[in-house]
């Protein structure tokens, strides 16, 4: 018996109260990171709560979403952004994005990434301090991406289109990149139309008749727009983390008389700008809006199927191709279209 006890004493080591305990294995996963700071913002008019452990995250969110006002109630979405320490002051690279069905990832490096379940809204953004060095990096690559992806999977459907309106009749301006959506949207707004969006709209999933929300607080232009509009000539080109360089201007700094956060969709117009085109508005077959807008969806799997179903609400909306050379020609054609609706 004594020999057994002696042998076991050589195997079992009792805890030393003077030795610090090692961290729990799950601590390395950051699963219990404390996020004591929070604030609710209203992107697109929907309540979204952001929780974090760094004030810089809330300050960046204020720049991105602080213009929003409560319009559509709470979504019960909570965006969690945890920030750990870092010895680097170098901004991480833009994240690589991947999507499978309703699972979405954004990975800049091993310490700066986000994971989202677009079906349930579960999400977590893990960053380190290097991602806070440039607030624009944080805004464009993580905060705005995560918020609009989750809103786009739950309450709205993204549409690659500008939107202007007249007499309460909203017109979606669609087309490939470079077709002139932003330029024509702003040109219409300068001519007295109501401005809602320059390049991206969000179809309210539960709206009937169809209604869209836009970023009516700002307008983004291609640099060449400075040759068309004198008020842009001294505007600097804004840095963009992705996409082509642009000039971003608040609507309060532009000669616009009427803007609206939302618009009813009464027609869809595809832009066909050409130096040899004569002004013409050509009707497209019934259902063209649904098929053409579905082609530009970025979603996948179950979320994409949901978006395609929602876009069927636009099947009966009159849809046209607008052939034009100058802004004046295009605005004249749109004036005639509104008068006929």
C-alpha cells in the first residue's frame, strides 16, 4: 500500500496556489470577449445595434450611419465588433469575401475578419487595433459591408439602380457600370426632380406597391462628372477601398431642391448612352424588370431565391430602354415618360 501511494505521488501534481492559472482553452477563441459599449443606429431607417469594446468603432459607425432616422422600426439586428491589441500600425489588406448559401465570410488576415449567417443574422467581427488606424478602412470594409449585407438578407433587396421621381412617381435608372446612372440621377435632380439614389436602391421586401429606399443624403460621381457640372470642379476625388475612384458630396452642398428617403416605383429604365444614339424610349417585354434585376443579384442560395421571389413584384412595372447622347435628351425623355404614367 505504501509503495502504491509513493508511486502515485510521483504522478499527480497538486495545484500550486502561488502559480497563476493558465487561461481557459476557450479564451483563445475570443468567444467571451466583453463588449461594454453600444449604440443604436438607423441605416436605411432600420434600427441596428452595434456592440463593441472600442469607442473608435462607434465613432466610425456614426460617420457611416449617423444620418439615418428611425423610419421602419427595429430589426433586432446586433452587430458585434471585438477589437484586440496589436503591435502593428499598418492597415490590413482589403478582406477577401466568400459566400456559400447563407454563410458569408470576410477575411483580411488571421486577426481581422468577419463571419455572418445571413439566414439567422448571427455575426461577429474580430479585428485588432491595426484596423482602426484608418477609419475609412473600418467603415467601408467591415461596418458598412456587414450592416448592409444583413439588412439585405432580412428586410430589403439590393437593386443596382439610381432613383429619381416626379409628381410622386419614382423611376429606377438601371444599367451597366458606366452607363450614366449617377450622372443622370443628379442631372434630373438639378432640373427639379426628387432625388432618392444615384447607384444603389433597396427594395422594401414587404412593400406593396413596390417602394425603394436610397442613400438620399449623398451623391457619388465619377471624376469625369467635373466636366459636366461646374459645382464639382473643385471637389477632390474621394479614396475608395474598392471600386473606381469617385467624388462623394453631401446633398446639402449641392444645388438640389428636393430629396426623399423613399420612392414608389412606377417605371424601370435601362440606360443605353451612345455618341451616335438618337433620343428614344423603347418599351421592353412584360417581366423584363424582374429578369434583368435578378441577373445583377449578388446573393446566393436560399437568400438569392428569396430575392428573386421578391423581385417578381416588379414584373408588371413598365420597363424601357432609354437611348440618348446628352443629359438634356435623357431628361426630356423621362419627362415625357412621367407624363404618360
